């Protein structure tokens, strides 16, 4: 059976993470993705891993960052600051279904590749653009990364600090590389697919506008919804105080591992939980038999449960909590995640043969289609690997290609 997006043509003029992830998703499901790279500087992800310190990335001869974001794409070089380069891009866009970019608005206008320009060439074009802070306002052209626009600006570190009960003056939590980029990239996927679906009905394309800042706000919407209604911030948590449900939280085990519980309805799980921790005496104790009583005596119960969990190892607790059907999870290391049987059984990872490195694995898309699943058709491309191939497909001759090279429009 054909792949889900086979026949969809995508021109991807983006760098680093968020929009490249959008393009990769489309490519995984069969879209023909042509990734445009700057003639002089190439895509930063080709070298970004090499500059990582051991504390921020696993060291490897395989550029796994480049592979992760750019499989199932073809690479061509282009200098859109030149008229010759823009004309080439325009020809690609005329037959494309989707154009993706994270260039800032002033760059798009300067290079004449903004939505208004490209939509005149192709009214059916779905134009997916990601900015840092949105298309309007004084910061529409401000430089941004997920660390700044998604993570810090949206309030995520502040909320984590209040949740942890951090003392005043304590530095806020740091960020995880591309944590917001993945979220924003998938939001852009949703927008692009919605626009493609709409085009099937109307025949018209449209612009899809996503920002890192808004994506971060959306990610924190459970908390921000409360602030919108009340005008109040979340209060600073204090260890052991303010907790009303001890079946929600984290507990340390005998072997210094952490267990996260999520018994959102404590009375539903109370009987099974008491049996799992071998404290049947607590089950019918009037101090804990109702939600109100549990809230009133929560501090005392919290200490009891903490002591109980410290008495056994994670492996000992695993079977007990599973048997009692308690909502829980261990806090896992990255190595544990990639070897997690549940992840393996549900195809969280995808295998393919790399032309240089041989058999390897990557992260599969979280969306599973039963009839037309994703497929790794190509490893991430070499710099400009497909430039000539793409140009020939779009009607250019070898003589044209030589002329473009002489002009510096392509590499």
C-alpha cells in the first residue's frame, strides 16, 4: 500500500529543530521533502552535535542529531539572496504542496519568499511558518530558540520552581535541548495537515502560523487556564505542606530510585494500595477512610508512606504496584527508556540501514497508522547531495546547472 503522504511535495527551508521535525514527519509518511541548505553555511545541525559538551549530549562519531531531524529528505543547496537562486526556488514552489520555513519575517520579506509572494505563484500552496514570538508586535523579528521563547518566556521554569517549593533566589530549572522544538514542530504538523485537508475541499492553500512562545503557553495551558480565570499565580509549594492526596507524588525507594504515583481518585485505589504496601491496618482507619479525613491527616499519612517505600527496592515495588493496578511509574534513565519492553512492543523506535553506519535505530513518530505506517526510505542526506537531481526534475539542463554553479546560486 502507498505511504500516507506519497505524492505530496514539500520544500523545506528551515534550520536546527522545530520545522525540520515537521518536515521529517511528513517525509516519514511518504512526502517528497527537498531540504534547502544555504550554499555557504549549510544546515547548522550538521555541526551542532560536534560542539556539544559531554554534559549536554552523548558523544558519537554518528551525527545522531542530524540523522534524527533530517531522515527521509533530499538536500539541495541554494542561495536565495541571489535572483537566480530565488527563481529556482520559485520554480520548486510552483509545483509544491507545502513550503516550510523558520526564517524570521524580515528575512522572508527581504528574500521575497513571504506568503503573499509565494501564494501568487501557487494559490494551492500550504505555507507553514514558525516564528519565535509570533508575526505581530515589536518582537516579531526577534531571534529565538526553544530555550528562550518556548521554555523561559512561557512560564515553564517558574511553574516548576513553584511546584518544587524552591527557596527565593534559587535558580530556575534549566532546559532540555529541543524540548520545545519537538512540541512546536508537531503543532506545525497539525496545522499543515489541517490546511491540506481544507485544500482538498476548497482547492486553496493558506498560511499556517505557529510560534515557539505560543507553543510553550499551550503546553502550560492546564496551569495558565487557572491564572486566566482567577488572575492569581500558583502558590509556592512547601515540602509536605499543602498536599491533600498522598497517592499523588514521588517516593524514594530502598535502592534510591523514585516512584511516581498518580492516584487521582484516592478512595478508588486506597484498598489495593494498602494491600500493595502491606499496611492493611490503614485501610479501615477512620483517619483515612474518606477524602475529607485523608486531607485532614495527610501530613501524618505522607510520612508513613515515605517510610514504607524506603523499605523495599524498585523491583520489589514494581510487581506489587502492578498487581494492585495502581497508576504509577518509575523515574527511568535514558538507557532504561530505550530498553523498556513496553516501548519496544509498541514500536517506539524504528530500524533502518544507514549507507555509511550500517544498521541503526531512530525515534519513531508517535502517530501510528494501521494501513499506511511510516517508513525510513532514506538516511539524512549529505550536504547538497540531491541538488542536481532536483534541478533536473524541474526542467533545468546540465548547462543551466553549470551556469548556476558559476553564479554561486548553488554549490
